[in-house]
């Protein structure tokens, strides 16, 4: 498994942790009968929103990296079809126009 794939898989798991922190803190505080939200919940929401942003950026970067790798290896940047020997200028699989360098 590549390093980038491991990082992406890790973020798929890690971004849920602040949401769990928020929900557990909210449940514990409500069960105890207090009126205001505890610091755990107050910090849980910003952490969750930040982790979603980081997750979205990581996935976007992963997709860009995959497209660059496909172009470098002679594949269609959209679907990954092998374009060796293609002279039409379009991918026969998905119809995407091929960028010639």
C-alpha cells in the first residue's frame, strides 16, 4: 500500500473522532442535567468542522495526484483507460478529450 493511500485511509477514519467526542460530551452533559454546554462539546464542534475541511482537502489532493499519475503513465485522466496507440484524440471508454503535450 502506498504512503498516500495510507494517509487517505487514515483520514477516512480520523475525521469521525471529533464528531464522536461531541456526541459523547453532549450525552454525558444532558444525562447529568446541566444547562449549558460543557467545554468538551464546545470544542467538539470546531474540531469536527475542521476535520471535515481537512478530509475534503486530502481527498481532493488524492484525486489530483491520481489524475497526474494517469496522465504520466499514458492513461485517460478521467477513467484510467490505457491510451497506448490511440490517435483519435478521445478516450474510447469515456469520450474525454486527450490532452497532448
